C-alpha cells in the first residue's frame, strides 16, 4: 500500500495511491482511517511531505564507500562507525517531491545530493527486538540529504550544512510493501545516472538502529529515520534536476535553483 | 504574562498563570486565544511540557567556564565557539516540571544536570535583524539538559547521552515579561545551591543565535532554543531532586530515579 499526503483545498490529507489515482481517506495511516468515495488523478494533486516527524533521525555515515569519501572530503581519518549512533535533522528543511532545492546566495558550489532510504515509524514503541522491530515501521519513503560541504567541514554542527531551508526533500510517498534486500537506490542528475547501489548494504541496518535506539528512547508515530547514502556525491547547480529513485518505492524529483 | 500548558480532563490546554491560580484559555499563545471564565488552583493541575517544539534547537557550548569544564571532561582542547552554531535535541526526551528523570540501568554515575534558559519562538520568521529578533520570541522557560558524560564522550552523536527518554525536563511555564540582563540561573540539588550565574553572560546571546539561524532557516511558532549552561556540573543519583531556578521565570523541579 502506498500512502501519499497531499493538499486538498488547503487541508493536508492522506490518500492511498493506486496506479495514477489517489483515494483520499478520513484519518491517517498513523491512526484510524477509512477510504472516501473520491478518486483523484495523482497528476492533478499537489503532493506534500509525506509526514512531519515529531523527531527527525538520521543514521549519517552508514555505507562503507561513502564513509571513505566523506572522511576524505572533510579531512578526517576513515573509520567505519562502531555502533548505530543516530543524529538529527530539522523539520524546517523539509520539502516535498517537485519543490525547489534553493541554494543560498552565499553557499559555495559544493552543494551535493545524498540519496537515502527513509523508515517511517508507525506506532509508539520502546524496547524493540530484532524479531519485532520492522513491525513498528509503517513503510518507507525516500530522502535527499542535501549538504553544503564547506559548511559541513567548517561548522561545529550540521545546522546550515544540512538543515538550510529546502535541504531535506522527502517523498513522494510512503510505501508499506517493501522487501529491503530487493531495493536499489539510483541517483540521477538531469537524467544521467550517477550511482546505483543496493539500498540495504548498510553498515547498520534498519533493524540494528531501531533495536539500539529503543533501548533508551521511545519512537513515536511519524518519526522518520534516514538511513544514509553510498558512494561519492557530486555538486548540483542552478537549473539541475535531481532524482532519487528507490526501486519498488518511487522517485523523488526536485529542481535546483540558486537564490538570486 | 505567564503561559502554562496543563492537563484538563485529558486534553492539553493552555492557561494564564496568575499568582496561585491558572485561567484556561481557548486557543493557544501561538495563535488566537481568549480567556475562559474558569479559575483553577495551580496546585491542583498537572503541568505539561509548555510546548512540543516542531524543531528543538540547542546552543550547546555557550558559556566560557562551562566550555572549559566540558572540554576537559571529554578530553578535548578548550576552544570557545567562533560562531553561533546550533545543535539539536529530541522531543522524545521531554518531561514536564515534577516528572521523574529516569537514569537507565546501564548508565554510569556520570549523569549530570545543566540548567538552561530556553527561548520559545512565537511566530514564523526568517531573516531576523538584531533590532526585531526578540519580537519573534513569545517568552522564556527553563530547561535541564541532562547528560550522561561517558556516552557523551564515547558516542559519535548525542543521541543517548542527551536524548534518552526523560533527559530533557522543560518548564514549568513560559514567561513573556523577561529582562535578559536581570536574570540569574541557580541550580540546587536536594536544596543545596551548587551554582548561580548571570543567565545572559553567554558567548553568543539569544539575538546572536536568532539572527544567525534565520539567515538560512525558518523558525516556527513553538520552536525552542536552549541556550546552554555555565560552570561545572555534578552527578545526580537515585533519590535526588534537581531544581533549576531562573529569577523572574520560575523553578523547574524534577526528582531523579534510577531504573531498577
């Protein structure tokens, strides 16, 4: 099942995507819901960020090749993470499928994509086990962890390097029927494929993170966990269009503009 | 004016605190509101966390003496921050005035308080100036940035060191009439005052942070910014009661228990 959140006459509304149509529901996938009798053309609706998370978690460095690339870029020693330590991103930066990534005037040209799998939590949970962890996940969507590399290197935190407004595209929707081992993540810039990698080849997987995190903290419906990206990343410039596809989920597409 | 959020028959409700009474309102201080004709005894209501922030910002190292102490504790070189780089904390960890700080079973005895001023954003804003920045602040409350120092030192992020469930007491309420230069922060453990410092003697002040942050990001009503703490901090153990008082705002009091 595929859950989208869209603008229905000014009201954020959840709907079930079936082919090229969307069926609005009363309620939400995080609670009770029922289908309405309406069917809309998907092409006619404005998709919104599929969920505004109570807490926005990010695995960070979580793929071997990307760890090497990232460490070299910011001048640190290459070292694979030893445990599943999640970091945070910020809701102000979220934009939906189709919306513009806006590069601030004073950013360098080192503004880069990172294509990521996103786990969306479906229920309140603590003390998950390896056996039941995935039952706490409503489904998966796609994130683009846009990053300004000079700020990432220079600042004490990631506040502007990764959380400038519009730097966190997420969508287009949440897919509930996912076999993690079958997924492939592909990043395209202006239609040209720059990387394709097996999505689940992570240093620490979704289950690892959920079990580790919920030893100490409660996850809430709508919390998201971005799982990191693989490989080298390249600069995006004004006029580019960045697409992150994860097979079986969909394609998150965002144009890039530079603030004038 | 003093805004509290409390449990009214199971519904989180805002109210205006006047002396030892609270007057529930319809609406909220972040939107339209009007007083009801009810007056309740403050002592009879269960206070809630005064706001659940869309994004939870924290200044981190922001007082000279604390920077020195913290750097030594986690084995880093003492260096004052050169710019106002905010970090993040997580909503799962929030608890209200009066609720228990729960130390996990496997935490060491290095679980410490940090008494902090908290700015609560009142309206959506971007590109604030030094002149208008404080007009975006609804008021101020108090935070206790509870920290497990061994995890803080060992982990790649602050996810459990500072964001274990119950590690972020915030309250008791939001005070809108505050003169920052007059404030004094006092921390008491079991009634004994351990430190008192001028709240506004920060490396970067509230205005510095708001101006800097909103160059790149939008702040939303209810966002909070914790301003950091001063000086050395001490361990809290099962049975302790930790109080953070900021003169003119109030006192945030939380008992400490260790998970059994």
